[in-house]
């Protein structure tokens, strides 16, 4: 399975800057398709999105973990 290409983001908290990799829901849809995205969102209910430019994005590590689960679920049916 191929994954979305991660985007590098930064955020500042308490005077510290940290970087992280993330993906958007539109990235997931374009890489995997609508059916995959809908199931992915069901599995992602406990993942905490981050706001970047007023858009909810997901940490790449969370996306990848849930993508494996989604792929196994959709391909086992």
C-alpha cells in the first residue's frame, strides 16, 4: 500500500517551536479514494486533529496507523 506524502508543519507552544508531519483529508481522498476515506474517518474518531490554517489535519503517524487498519478491513470483506 502506498501512503500519502506527508507535509511538514510547525507549531509554537510555550516559546518552543516543534515540527511534525501531517496529512489532510483531501490528501487521503486523492491517494486512496472516497470509500477508503469514509472508512478511515470511522476508525479515526479517537485521533486528535490539528488545526493548520483553519483546516483539520492529522499527524502522519496517526494517519499511517489508521490507514493500515482501514486497508485490512476493506480488503478482508
